[in-house]
C-alpha cells in the first residue's frame, strides 16, 4: 500500500490529477520503476565486484531495506515540495 501511495503522491506533485491522461501517469510510473531497477542492478554489480556483498549479506539486506523505506518516505512527501520532484 505504501508504494501505491508514494506513486500517487509523485504523480500528484507533478500535476497529474484526477482529470489527467492515464497514459501519462502510466508512463511516469514505468519510467520511475525502470530506472530504479536499473540503478539497483548497477549497484549490485558494483558491490559484487568488490566482494563486499557476499561477506556480510545481513548488513546489505538491512541497508537495502532502510534505503527503500527512505525512498518511499521521500516519494510520499513530494507533494509538499513539488519543485524538488526531480530530485526525489
């Protein structure tokens, strides 16, 4: 439910309201999630080359969980400061 709320908040911050075109909202969602997945793959590949991920998997699981919670919180808060939408 938090991810639906965060996506709705992001789209609201950009100005896509109830009367907006659904295709624009869907494209924004696909691009945001696609870039997030690509960033995760690049980070995991970088960390894997350093062999830090295999040495302490519980640490990196905790780090990823905290990062995801922080990102979701920033997305939910984006309507409060829509000028910073792209920074979030």
